[in-house]
C-alpha cells in the first residue's frame, strides 16, 4: 500500500468516526437555518427542516471542509436529480421526496451529528473548538439512512450528466 492510499483510508476513517457514514447516497435531516444560510435568497423556509442527500465521494487529495448535499422536498421542483420514496414515517407510504431543485450545497463537517459515532475532538490549536462543537444542525435520517439501489442508480446517472461523478 502506498502513502497516498494510507492517507485516503485514514482520512475516510476519521470522517466516519466524527460523522458516521456520509458517503454518496446517505440521507440526512438538515435544519432550515442551515439551508437558509447556503441557498439562494429565493428559498423560503416553511418547516423546521428538510431532508438532505449526500453526494460526497472520497477522491484523492480531497479537502473535507464541507460535504456536498442536495435539498429534498415533497414538492416537485423544476430541477430533479433523484426521487426517493418513504424517507419519513411522518408521511403515508409511497410519499416521494424530490432532490436537486437547488444545489449541490456545501455543508460544513462540523454541522454533522451521528448519535452512533463518537465525537472526537480535533487536536489543533488553530481551530475554534467552540464553533467546531456547537450544536450540529445536520443529523442522520434514522428511518431511511440511504437511497435504495434503484434510487442510487438514478442519482449516479444524474451526477454523470452534471459532471459530478468521480
């Protein structure tokens, strides 16, 4: 194994320890305040939060300041990357969630929480630890944690068309 492979494996493991699985196709709940900070001004929040879909892929020399995500909504917008079904128990079976009206949006790693992953404190004196460990505004979707195989295949197709698939 070469030095770059060792770094890649260590880096991906550090991300998993801090946030859990954030790989492409994982589903999250994102507070409206965070969407509002990162979306165009025409975005008008109406709910406490909206689903998010990670489109992050680890590639060599990736700097993980932020993870790209797509906003999800039950309302179909003009631009749709992928449609997921049954992502929340709050809605009747068969409810569709459309991802891709805006985005991708970069969400800072410090915003992510995964109750199953132990939080690890960064060891750098250059970091603002209060900001790093402020209350996370992105949490794992425990009802449906990732797209199913058919939904993921559609996401891959869209990402290739958009030049986002690595």
